[in-house]
């Protein structure tokens, strides 16, 4: 392992990419501390402390705490993610977008351009809504969050927050092109892990004061390692469907005759079902907290994290969106048609409709496993905090994103290492073969 890390800095290009990525992530964290003008910071912090467990807290997690401070990066990269998801859903409905998605590199560039326009539009709408909303909000002590409301404040908020989101979008694209890993994912990753040191310091403090016993801390540490290993196991898990290609003669050449497989991921939908489910669950709870009425307070309590109704609805929505999103991004009919076009078939299964039904049947089974896995990981942190008094947030969408992005980044670093040493491996195998022949 140590030798692998040393090899990273022996390759100038890889070293340059990693340092470039770290530099842009540092810029992201600096911007997350620059406040938007016209805000009473103390009143805003008190308000967000009272709004924990709502949709505001959920989006604050993705922005790395920038929303609770209303910095220039308060919207984070969420408008870009929203635009990308909306375009992906529209691809199934709008024929023009479906044609673009099948046109290769040029089509992807056009869809990326539409995603950027959508990001700006969503950022303008969200920032305008934040501007209007903040003017009517007060801290629990009654202090106004915006001392001088009006259109100057609203326009300044729209310009500042939209520009911050566009800059983050540019940072993410630069990391993807000139750095290492997926830029957008790394920005979310950085926003989540930045809270880790504070959680560790708080845990150590509680351990020293005796509020947490040492044996309990050891049990928690073992449990956390086991959960991380379980997530890695599921996220890398695949169901491989064998595919055989028949031999065919084109001119004087023979093609096909090889065996391959279709890799179906256990968690095909990724973290999208959790985002959709959490947004839908938290939206009415967030609205209910702003209306001081006994009936609305009862609704907010019923949908609070850890409540039975919240848990049941959360799991149902996650399972639904797992199947819904998987059906959108993976079409068994298209896979079966492409296999048939190039002479491929699954052993024992007739090409065409039977193949599509077979793939769909397997995909439905493993999607259920993925949905159960996402449900368990999603409700884990709430019940750890509620019933076991764990002093930090562990699990949920944050942990899955951290592990997924970490695995993807490590894979890209490893591919760079293998690519640079590929010639050496060939020479080594050639020398061994020559020695065996002698």
C-alpha cells in the first residue's frame, strides 16, 4: 500500500492532476465561508439550529454547511444535480433528447449544454425563493434574519447565489477534465467529509467526560467498520449474465465466437432514490414547521426523523424510486435488441423478447435487494442517534456518497498507475516466457 502511494508521486502527470484537484477543492472550501451580504449571521445560525431534520438541513449537508451560513456557495451543486436528473427523466419522454443521447460524443455535449442552462434557471428560481423566504424568517428569539428587506436584497441574493452555483459547476468540470475523479461528486464529497473532524473532536470530548463509555466506543467502531465493508460489498456487487456471440463471416474475416457478460449492478439506481424519497418526506415537514397551528405541529412531529410514519413512508418511497429510476436508466428491450443485432445471445434463452424478459426478471430481483440495502442504510443514523445516543451522524446518503466517490477516485488513480506501468508488465512476461522456452 505504501509503495502504491509512492508510485503516485513518481508519475508527473498523475501528481499534477491530484494537486490540481486538491487546489480546486481548497477554493471550494474557502468560498463556503464567504457570506452573502445583507444577512444577520447570528439570527440565521439560530434559525438553522431550530430547523434540524427538515429539508433545509438536508440541503445544507450537500452544500457542506454553506446554506446554514448563507455563503456565496449556499446552493451548492444541487441545482446542477437537479437539472441533470430532470434531463435524464425527460430523455425517456422527449424524442429529441433520446436521439441526442444515442449520438455519441456530440449528443452528450449538447445534453451537457442543456444541463448548464437548466442549472442557471433552477439556481435563479431557488435563490429568488431564498431571498423572499429569508425576509419573512426570524430567529427563535425573534430577531429578523434580513435587517433591510426589499428588492435590492433579493436581486443581490439572486446574483450572488447563482454566480456561486455556476462557479461550482465550472470547478467540477475542471476537476473532471484536468484533475482526478468526477468533479461534481468530489465537491459533494468534500462538503460532507468536512464535518468529520468536528464529529471526532466532539466524540473525544464526550469520551473524556465519561458521557460515552470506552467499551461502547469500541463496539461502535467495530460496527462502523462492518457497515462500511457492507456498503463496499453491495456497491461493487454485480450479477453477471453470460452472453455468447455467434461466429459470422464478413468478407474474408471471421467475427464473433467470443463469450462475455452483462454486468447488472445490485444498486443500479445509486443514491438517487434516497434523494427523491428524502426530499418528498421532508418537504411537508419543513412547511409544517413554518405554520404555528396544532394540526400542522402534529404533522411535523409525525414526519420527524425516527417517527414510525416517517420510517414507513421513507422505505416505501425508496423502494418505489429504486424500481422507477432503474427502469429509466436501464432498458432490457434495448439491450436485447443490440445483442440480437450483433449476433449475441444468452445460453438457453431465445434472442429478442425472451431475452428482454429474462434480463428484466433478474434486474427486478437484484433491484429489490438494492432497495432493501438503501432503506437499511438510510434509516441507520436516525435510530443510532435516537436509541443508542450516538453523538455523530453515521450512515445514510452521506456515507454511501463518501464510499462511492472514494471507490471511483481510487479506480481512476489505479487506472493511471496501470497505464504507466503497462509496458513494464509486458516486458516482464516476455522475459519469463523466453526463460521457460529455454
